C-alpha cells in the first residue's frame, strides 16, 4: 500500500480501519523510510532534526548510544539532571540507595551505560543480603559505615522521589558515614525527566481545554494549571485506567476544580482489554498472551474508550498522551476531535521503536499543515515527546 493510497479522508471509519490494518500487517515496515522522509520534512527546528536522527539510528541498530550521545544542547534536561547524567556516565561503579521500585528501575537502566551497581543500600534488613529480583547485593547503612573504605571512589545514587526523604539520606551519608558530597547524586525527584515536560514547548493561550491521557496521580493536571497561570483554563478531561492510580488522582484532583476524571484507558474504540495494573506510571494495556505469561497476576480487565465518543462536541485545545505504547490507537480514536479542533498536542513517542515516525505520520494525515517538533527529556532512550501545532 503506497503513501498515496493511505491519504484518505480521516473523518471516516474506513480510514481508521485502513490505518489499523496497515499498522498490524507488517506492511508499515516497507513504507517506513518514505514515511520518515515525509516527517523529517515537517520538522520545525534543528533540535527536532537531531533528536529524530538519533531515534532513527536507534530504531535501525538498537544502539542506545545514538540517543545517550546527544549533546546536552539537544536534550531538555534540567541542570540537576545534567549533573546526574554526567556523574553516572563518568563512573563505572555505583551504589543505589533504596532497593524499591525506583532503585530497581535505575539498576535496569544503568546497564545501558555499562555502569555496574555494586550494591543497594537499604535500611530494611529483610531485603538483604541479596535482592531477590535483581541478584544485587544489599547492605545497610551500618555495613556501609563499617566498610566505607571499599566504597570511597563510588558514586552514590539516591533513588527516593520525595525530596525531604532524599535530603535526610544525603545528610546521613555525608555527616554520619563521611561520604563526600561530590560522590552523591541527589535532588533528581523525577529521575527520568525534566519537570517541564509537556509544558515547556508551547506558551499557554486564553481559555485552554486540556485532555490528559494517562494522568497517573493527577500531577500533570496541576502542571497544566500552573502552565496556564493567570490566564486560567476552561476545563480538564483526564483519563486513568489503573484503579489504584485512579483513586489517588480522584483525591488529588478534587481541589483543582473544572476537571472531569474518567476511569478508562483511551483507544480507537470502546472495548475491554487486559491491563497490567502496577499502580505506577508504567501501567499499560497488554495482550492476552502477555497476561497468560504473567499468569494473570496483577492483571486487570479494563474498559477503553474513544475520545471521539466521550468528548463528542467538546472544544479541545491541548491533548497530552503518555500511555505506554497505546498512543497510536488513542489518536485514531480522537481523529474527529483533532480534525474539528486542530488542538496542539504533546505525545510520547518512545514506547515503540517506530512511534516517532508512525505517530507523526498519523497526525500529518489528519492535518497536513501541522508542524512537528521533538524534544528529549531522558538520560537514556526514554522520554522523547512529539509536539504538534
């Protein structure tokens, strides 16, 4: 199927069916280079082109070095994150304080940098002497103190996401154990990205109406409200399918006002799907095969909706999607809203190798005059966002 054949009117169900079939058939691989060239021609600036080129090489080779090797001027990192990246990349051995979910995540990511995690440090003695999930040694602060000479040249990474807790740990490492401050990575309280993500590219306009697909605990809605500032906003429509996250978001968003929260995933149609509900940002739709591999442990059956159905007739100015690889289908389910409102969008394009091309190609079929930009917020291959205007 040629690019020309795929340029059909996007307000029709027939068009959606053709796009879904194309993505599922494997034919998309044949058209990928032509699609990539078309997207590249629509890129807005040099940064976008550099990020696009790095992702293209990563997609071709699987070598994350094309992304981690991007110069700092091509990555939207806060100053704290930049210091963090430089410390990790310059070291070959580190210790991670905290053997919980965040610590495990960091240990997994560090493998891409050939950084060896010598040990976790955790006050809970029951987590040692070896972490059952990673096989990494676990020591207490007392053990660290007793064997400090073994670790003097190592980098210490505090994985706690709550600033007060991380500050307490840093203080103990420095004052009680004698670890040098220059060897401690702290202050990265969202350790994957810049807090400005989704909202540092566009300038808010009057009477914004926001759609948040994958709102997690609701914090992004507050980021949106802060971005609008004195201009205020008209309304927020927020979607979160993970039951635990939904309950948290419902409580957190209650004081915000002018916000409707829906307990659904977003997709191309209304249907029931399997969902890995881990009460974290990585909750996602999965296949039945994947659910069976997990023995259905931690798997929920959730309902997805098409934005075109739930928000039919609504005025929309800004859509954000970060839904763990379900963005393509969710965009199909929002095609009428997008055709009618021409909203600005911030879409995550890193969950699948091809998303930085296929998602851009998809929105360009809805509005060929859309302008596309890319920004990268992570210290590894994660957190690339496509901005559409």
